[in-house]
C-alpha cells in the first residue's frame, strides 16, 4: 500500500492500492514516496516482481501505521493485538459489501437492491496481506517464532472473517479440490461407420 498525501486535504492520506482516502490516525500528514529507479538499483539489474513490489508497499504502510500509533510503536514491541488493530483499521477502506445478519440480503450472493450494510476488506485481501507482511517481517530480520503476523489471534481473526463473509455474502471460500484425472483405457471401442453400416 502506498501512502500518499492529498494536495487538497493535508490531513488525509491515500492508500493507493486500496484506492481510498481516510484521515491519518494521529491527524498528521503522511507522505511517503517510492523512487522506481532507486528500487531497481537496490534490487540489482532485475526488476522486482509485482508480489515483491506489493510486499514492500504493504511493509512500508504497516511501519507508517506503527509510527503514527499513539503512543508510537517500535517493531520489536509489535504483537498480534497490534496486527489485529491494523486489520480493523484497514476495514474502513474496504470495497466489499458484507451484509449484517439483520439485512434482508444476508446470504445472497447477488442482492437485488442496494442496502446500508458496510463495506469491508474482503477476506482474501486480508489473508494475502498477512501472508506478505509475514514474509516481509522475516526478511527484515524478525525471528519466525516471534512473528506477530503469524500469531494465533491473527489466524483466528482471519478464520472468523472468512466464515462470516462466506455466510453474509452467500459465497464459499472452501478450497477447490482437484479431481483425479479420468483414466484413459487402451481398449478400443468398435464404432459403427454410419455411411457403410459396417463396424
């Protein structure tokens, strides 16, 4: 997520990969810029993949969030509870309609009319974000056993979000199982030639 200050509102920032704008938690202006040329120099002669670029942006966003936290947090002090706080904070930038249990469209995948239910981050987006941040944490010298993105509370939260969104949106997040390939038999079936009537 790139965080860019908006020129017409100095008290807001834009999360460019989310495509939304919101006030900074501390009320200060947040400005980070990434220079593509310096990124390519740092990576050597190769261009980083989309995944690597996204992982770097997500990491920068999380570090910015920690700096703007009140009181500011250092990375070693970060716990699974802070990661959950960050995920709940990101919910306000979501684009996925998640129906409340009292909504008449609860459980319908394609509701026939608009409703006032909130927009949230989709479970798949949060799950992918946590995967990237978990990898970035270890790349930045964090110990795997102390990784706050792999905390049990984070895994449970993601599971709850997945289950609730599946019910609320009427979609299944079950992994698709690969069907075994049908065996092709070598026995040839005798086909009747329709033109001659012979087999």
